[in-house]
C-alpha cells in the first residue's frame, strides 16, 4: 500500500450517496430509483441519507444543482470573451454536439428531470426550470452580440434545436443526432446572422440584460 493510498480520506456517506444518486438517476430515472437501492449501492443506511438530506426530493435537487454547475462549465468556453461575438452561437452549437457525443449520453439530465416531475413547484423542477431559463436568456444575449436582426427569435431557435437534438438522441443515436444538429445549426446561423464583415442592422433586438455566462446558482 502506497503512502498516497494510506492518506486518501474515506468519503462521507453524503458524498457516496450523491455519486451513486447521480449515476442511478441518470441511467434509470429518478422515480425508478428508490431510497433502498440508493443506500444499498452507496453502502450506507437510510438514517445516513436522511441525516444528510431532509428528503429524496432534496437529494434530487442537490444533484441537479451539481448538474447545473457542470453544464455551465461545459458551455463556458462557447461564451468566452476570447471568441469573437459573431462566432459564439456556432461555438455553442459545437459544444452541444460534443456533449451529445459523450459516452453514455442519454439526454440532458435537467430536461429528463423536467419530464419526470410535472409539478413546477417540485424542488427538482425549480432547479431545472431556472437553469433552462438562464440558458435561454444567455442564447438571446449572444445572438444579439453576434448581430442577429431578431436575437430573441434566433436564441429561442437555438434553444429548441438543441433540446430537440438531445431528445432525439434516444431513437436516432447520439452521432446522428449530433450531426443533424450541426447541419441544421449551420444553415440556421447562415440565414440569421449578417454576412461576415457587414454591419449589424440598426434594428437588432437586444436580449435580456444580465450576467455573462450562465450562473450555476439558482
């Protein structure tokens, strides 16, 4: 046994539960995963679970907040000041296609949670809905900065296009869905953005004001 192994701290029950819950919720669904299974796979007890999280619903919300942070980090590069404003919508589509091609992808975890919980007051829905609204606002903003004549419409179209690609991956396969997203996105941006080097129209619609990249906080 190495010194590094000896020094490695044992993960807490809460950490093990979060890791196991993230995997099981994504692979087999939130409602399909019971507390008993979570505790068994994590090697802990219900007492430990409820000591760390007041309820399963709060555990779900915690996992989704982690997912918001991961999604924000994934797309951060597409919204970077280092990328020319006109190229940011295309960079976003490229990041979305790359996410589709990740091994084991079966959909956006936040979108899957929205589908599982019809009540908008559910803790999981509040987290997921807030993230999706922030993403929509961010897409509208970067489309305005790219010079789109109707930035709100273009931002909404990009949102719908990526959401559709994420959902269709279940029956098309991830590669076909990613390729279709890239083709459709390229055509959309070619028709919606001014030619490179030209001045944006004076009628450009401004997106909602706010922070730069998507915030991971609710």
